């Protein structure tokens, strides 16, 4: 495992696992949302695809996303391992709701000074609404990618419960 994609639904815990894996294996971890959002007002970085391509060209990394359409093929072609957090809605929704509620109430700064606000909860792209509305299509897309013959060289691990993921990470030990 030198180039690892951690994929799954919004709120599954991709960033948490990717960060822990990067520390455990001494691999650079890159948070895709932090690369994508470049400044206040959720401004998108015009260099996003270039920056992701630069990271993907390096020999070692951990990324926490299956990628936006503009970078997805590149990430899946360059990765050697995919960790799929294929958790049920029953697991994902309480996680994303708690996270967004905490961020909103505590006014936490994320992704270059942005904050989740109460008014954003009513937008279709709010993480909680997105997790619910995109759950089935994201799961189907990941199932298709993980079985696509073009990506059969990838080592894919699919975790269906958080305890499976924790056990697997623990079994890696500290290297």
C-alpha cells in the first residue's frame, strides 16, 4: 500500500481512516475537500485538478475521496489500493448529522476558513442532505468502479461495519 484511496459515502469516516492510515504507514495524507475548496465562500480552487494530478504522480499518498469526475479516472488509475467504507445509512447518517451539527454550533472553521451555517442546512449540497440523497448512487458507482476490469489490478478492501475497519487498522500495527 503506497497509493491509497479511501472511498465511501459522505460521513462514513473517510478522512478519519485516511489520516490514521497515513500516520500508521508514514504516507502523506491529503484531504480532497481541503484541496477542492480554496477559500472563503466555498470557493473552488481553479488549480484543483492540477494539484491532484501532482499528488497522484508521486510514489506515495493517501486520499480520502473517490474523486470528482474531473480527477476520478486519474486517481483510480494511479492508486494501488482502495479501501471502501461501505457502511449502511444507519451508520452514516448519525455520523454526518453529528459532525455537521457540531461544526455549525461551534462555528468550526474547515477548508480554508469556511464554516457550515444554519442556512446551509437547507441547501441540497449540505453534507447531511447530500449523504442522504446521494447514498444509493454513490454506493452503486463505487460497486461499479471496484468491479470494473480496468481497475482489477487494484487491491480493494470493502468494509461493511466500522468494527471491521477498526480491526483491520489495528492489525496493521505501527510500522
